C-alpha cells in the first residue's frame, strides 16, 4: 500500500493598513470652529447666526430693554418686551399726579391702593334733565366715592326718558374710552376740591361757575342732588331742571 504524503504550505497573510488616521473636527464651512483639515465630522460645530460673538447654543432669548417690565439682565438675544400702560408703573401703580391727563380725561382721585382711582371728563356735555319726574327709581341712592356707576345704571334701568343726564354720560366717548357715567354727589364734591374751583392747583377741569347734576337721588320725591361749583354747596333740584353734566370714569 502506498502512503500519501501531504505537504502543508504556510502562506503568510499580510494586512494592509493606512498610514494616515482620520482627523476629527467640524467640517461645516458656516461654523465658527470650522476645521479645514478635518476628515471626519464629530458634531462639534458651533454657530453664531447673528454674529454677536455668542454661540447660538449659548444665546438666551429675552427682553434686553431695561425700561421694560420683563427686562432680563441675562438675555443675550432680543425677545418680546412688555411695557406698563401709560401713566402706570410695572406693578400697576399710577405714577401721575392729581390734575394730570389720563385715559381720556383728568385724574382727580387715587384710592389707598395706589392702583385705582377716578377720572373726570375734560368737557361739559351740556344741560340736561335728571329725568323721569313722577317716576320711582329703585336704587340711585349712593352718595360715596365709587357709587356713581351703580347710580347711573339704576337710573337707566328705571327711567326711559332720553336724553337725560345719565344717558348722555353713558353714551359719551373720549379718546377711545366709553365707560363714562354720572358722578355721585360725593364724587362731584371731590372733583370740586381736587381739580375744580376749590382745588389748590386751580380749576384744571375748566368747570363753569354753576350747578352740576349728580347721579344721587334726593330724599325729597322727584328731586336729585346737584353740586354748585361756585358756592361749594350741595343742593336738591326737581328732576326736570336743566343742569350741567360732566361725566367720570374709573380705572
């Protein structure tokens, strides 16, 4: 029997490797850290879209105007700014003085909070009846500051006469403001003392030396209270009397 002889040949294996390694870096031409030598992008690109020297990733969007209510001292990029309403600060406090123009009229009263008050119109509306003689009006009996609006609404609810003092004030509009009404008797007195003939700063409101209707009913039937801007006096007059009208509004 013949023997078979096997010859094992060992062939060396050669592995070919590159002599150059990839250079990692940013390969985006628009990036601030573009690396022209980079052969492998490593997602490290940084951008400065507005050219302010701050990378987009580090920008803080916010209001950069220090006069705005929402000013952000850390903001690097302009965002929406919020400003106070004219005549008020960012906390809602009025920054004007009695006698200054505000929201379509003249500021004549600021309450204890500093955020609310009363404004009187800058013009008379003419002479009108109080209205509804021989008609019972339910309500309209408020005398204090802050009661004029409800008085006026009570008058209109119980009286269909037109035009009357209450209706012309509700229909009044000045500089876009339409929420005017007839003042109560104490509101009229405050007007006289703050911006009328009895004021230390003078008759800023330009009131005539005559009587003005209030929205307050008199205890005497078919009468209502009015206030004299010449005598500094409260009086009662029958509702059919033609008396001056000046509107007010609250804020």
